[in-house]
C-alpha cells in the first residue's frame, strides 16, 4: 500500500468514526436542539454562533447534520445487515440445493438484478408508502440480489474444497460441514461486500428521503435536509451543501474502506 492510500485509509476511518460517534452520541458534538425553531434567526450564514448557518425556520444546520447521522447511518446499516443475512441464507441455499431449485432462485435473482438498485428501492417504497421503515425495507430488498449471487458462487466453490471433502469423508454431516467450513468463508466474502454496500445503502436512503419518501419534517435527516435547501440554494447554499458534504464523505469513506478490504482479501496490494 502506497503512502497516499495509507493516508486516505486513515482519513476514511476517521470520518467513519466521527459519523458513528455522531450517530451514537450526537449531544456530545452538537448539544443544540436540532428541531428547535428561531424565526428571527432564519437563514443566517455560517458564523461563530452557527458554524453551518441556519435554515428557513432558524434551526441550527450543524445540529441537524450531526443529529441526522443517526437516521442516515441507521437506515443504511440496517439495510446492509438485513441484505447480508438474507443473501447468505438464500445464496447458500441455492449453492447446495438441487439444480431445479438453484435455477428457480437464480432466475428470480437475475430479474431483480436487472433493475438498478435505486429504482428497485423506489418501486418498493412507492408500493409500501413513505416512511423510515419502508425506506429501510426498500433499500434492503434492492441490495439483496448482489449478496445472493456472491453467496451462491462462494458456496459452490467452498463446498468442493479439499478440507470440506475431507470432513465429509471422515463422517461429518452435510449441515455440520457447511456450518463449520463453508458458511464462515461465505460470510467473510459478504462482509467485505457489505462494507462497500453500506455507502450505496446510505446514498439510496438519502435519495429516497430527498424525494419525500423517507422521514418527514422536522426530523433531521441528510436527504430531507437536501430537499429542504434546494429551493433556496442561491440564497442560502449552506442548508443543502453541508448535509450533501456529510453524505459524500460518508459514502466515499465507506466505499474506500470496502475496496481496500476487498483488495487485501484478493491478495492484491492496496
């Protein structure tokens, strides 16, 4: 790994650590109330009292960005974990199931993969209705197909590995051999993919919120804040720019970390 990539990795880890801290303990970074309105302070530019300025209702943008990390990261993380678990179960089942079951599962998965993730999530939320929970469901269902395909491929490779065959010859049951020798390897590959997928899930959730399908006002959420600032971008750029920067840095950091982990897992030098 070059010195530049090492420095970028450290920076990515610091950004993600800061986002996690903001999600778990936002009051430590921004004690101000993110939903408290002060009409007289509306549209104040960034300054000593309000480092990120204020919005149309006089709410502190910095406090809203910090407190919004919990919702944005929470939706992305929940969707990623659920997609990983579902992908592990379905993909592994397809990898060890009879051919007719494998073909049926994978053809269905191929149909879902034909749609862009964001479009699929948008369709799901449009059917279920707006709301934070439905956004998480939509993003989860959109992410599952990628995990299913990788889990199936890894299962088929590992089930034919020499140590698995040796275990079966020694009398280890099929389920036990899968649980001990196949599932951990599949889970490791999916975990690396999940690190990259986390950024995509956060971005998709923010996009749905931007379209008005996620949390509603006055909840602090990055995508919702972007939507609130788009109409006054020329007059008060800070309302949309700072949550946009938060999304960008979080997604880039998670993606860079995931790609670095994948490079190491494949034996390539970062």
